[in-house]
């Protein structure tokens, strides 16, 4: 039997922080790799998010940011036309255009917030991993099953999913 060289891996940092960026409030989750559980789950504005992470030693934390801007077509969203407008094609078209534009604007602003968070943290020396979102999202029941935490806030759930088990 041949000798197999051990793989030299850099040890994982003690904490993983997941951030789901949003213009108003970012979902922020703190996962402890030693305890293997979420220690904190909260909503923070931009400044509070940066200040919170700045309280951690660079050597102890890896930050995972939901990078929606990495999706091929970030402007695709399924907009449902209300029943009352289905019989009025012109009104339905105006509604569809207005909602689509608002969604595209919100997606763009959230992407810019996420990019700024990544930039600020990298400038400060933190290890930042941009995570391309997957189509599978955790629902509140999934969050409860995997982490034992009961919350219905999707920003918190998405932040927890980013760092849980990493």
C-alpha cells in the first residue's frame, strides 16, 4: 500500500458571518464553527453591519455575502397581474412595467449595498466570500429544522443559510 501525503489545509476561522444585503436593513448571522450553531441573528443598517464585523479580529472570522449581482439575469422576476387588470390589457401593461421597474431598481440598490459591504470589509482586511445565490431558499420551517431558530424574516433566514455549516 502506497503512502498518502496528508492534505495541508489552512485551519478554518472560528466564526462565519452571513450577510444578506438590503438597502434598509441587512440580515446578519453569526455562526460559531466550534459550537456548530448560530450565535446571533439580527437586522442591521449599513453602518451597524460594518461596525459589528469590525469588532471581530481579522484572524477569527470569514464573511459570506449574498452576491445577487453575480446572477446572469438579476432583473428576472415573475410579476403576477391582478385579476382586476386581466381584462384591461393597457392597464395590465402599465402595471407590469411599473412593478418590473420598481423591482429592478430595488435589486440594483441591494446589489450596490452588497458590493459596498464587500469593498469596505476587504479594505479593512477581512476575508470576504461572495456567494452566488441559488434558486433553493430556506423557508421558515427549514430554518427551524436546521438551526432550531424560529423566525419568519427572510433577510435573517438568508443570512443564516449563507454561513450555517461553513
